[in-house]
C-alpha cells in the first residue's frame, strides 16, 4: 500500500507551508531519512525527510504551492504501485473542514488537491497573490493587502521583509483588535528578580579556559530552569483548549533570532542532560535554525521557553508566553554593580531574570517560588556542573 507524505505541522500555530522545491522526481528511489523536498513554514525553511522507503509514485503539489499543514503532498510506494489505489481507499472528504475537525490524511489529499468549488470555503493556491507563509501571517495580523505590496521573492512572491519594509514606510495600520483580544484572554503577569552571578561568571571563565566546548550564560540558565521545572511541575504544563495538561517531559525551548523573525527550537529532556550536553544541543539547534535546516520535530513539544535579550543591552523586559506553554523566562543583560559584602564594597556581576506566567493556574506565590529557585541555582552554580 502506498504511503502519503504530508506537509509537516511544525507548531500549534502553523496552518500552511510552501513547497520551495522537490529534490526527487516521480519514479526516483527514496530511502528512509533521505531529504526529498525543501519546504518553507512561517518560521523557517527546512529539509523534508522521508519516513518511508520506496519509489516516489506521485507528486500532488508542485514547487511554489502553498499547502495546508498535514495535507498530502506526495505518495511513496513499491515500484509499479499506483497512488490512486490509496486515494480511492481513503474515506470521502467532507465539503468543509472546520478548525477543530479531524480528517484522515488520505481524505485530505483528495479534497485539497482539487480546485475549490463554491461553498467549500477554500481558495486554490494559484488564485492568490504569491507569498510565503510568514508573509501571509504578517499581512493578516497587520491588515495589509498582499496585492498592494511588490514581492521580491521567486516569481514575484511577497516575502516577510517586503511587508516589513511596507510597514516601516507607513502602510501598516493600527494593531488589530484580535491581537489585543489574544493578550487579554491570558492574564499574564511578569515577575522580575536579579541574580548575583559573580561566581557563575568566574566558573564559566575557568571552564571555558580549560578547553572544550564554549559554555554560555544561557546554557546555565537553561540548566537551572530545567531543574526548577522538575521541582515545579505546574509551571511545566501546557494549555489545550480549556484544559491544563501536565507534561512529564521537561522540554525547554530557546528563542533564536532570525533575519525575519524568530524561532523556538526545543531541547527535550533538558532536566536529564548535563550542562555540556545542553550547551551542545543549544548550539546545534541555533546553527540549524539560522541555516534553515531544522526538522519539524525540533520545533515541537516545548513546555517552557527561555529568551535572552542580554546581548542587546536590555536589562528588563516582558517576554510573551509561547502558547500553549504556561510561562516564559526572559534573561537580561549582565551588569557590574557595587554592593556591600563581607569585605566592604565589592563589584558584583548581576543578571536580571523576567518570568511571565499564566496567572489562571500559576499564582504569584508559585511563580515567585519558581523564579527564586532558578536564582538560587544560578547563585550556587557548582550544583549545575556536578
């Protein structure tokens, strides 16, 4: 039986992706794990690897087409098999699919590969202004008509930077009401504390001077946050609809700045990793994020996010929760401050920590205890390298 290849869903908010180009042609042999196409999501361009071995029987959506997440884009099977066999065996598609309706992959392929008809609520990709998914998302939020912006992408496709340039020149309208409503639906509260990381800075300098992989301040923060999440499981929860889901796995996302936005790759099982393992994982994820080669799984399943603006000289800020997570930790710039110590006035290295939490299920006392635990771990940094 042929297997369908779908447009991967790289995050809860992803609705569609663009097929940049196919690297395989119909009739080519495909190995499991082999890259068969390059796709672009709203956050990153990535390689699409095959989960199956066989022959590429059919390509449903071609280069440049915008495809909904989880939609079938190709079929792989044994030589001589026909993809039509699998499509005929698939359940019939409903005339319209709402946002909460589940739909078998095979049925989605039949329904979505055909042109839209009146009453279906769908518009074929070829009937729209060509644009990347990131550009479409930005345009929808900002209220900009894609047809009013000159595209710089292949075939005149509108890219995110085209819209950003248009917004900077005054074409962007006021912040849409739905963005305001989104913030109002989650009663987010931000707590700020400062950690004395003088010993941590000294330890980090000695460790890095000894050779091996370079440890960053963020590596220490991720390690401390992972340990604190294991001790405070409610902070490690996610929100699904009206339900609070407790997650057993501690999966810490690290915000990575890109040229046209940001992406949050995830370190899974961070609480079971050593500091050097966290450092290696974070470095690898950041490199692949900037190269546009992250896999879909590397961007999914986060339970908590760390975002660091310290390199920009920002000391305090209010990070926005990365839904459906329940909290996010912002790391500010490290500063030298004069404080009174046992030997009199001393110069100490101080780091600001900003925790934004969903107050519906994480009250102020719990959030404060969680943040205090992170501060304590950073100030007693030897436990992080044990």
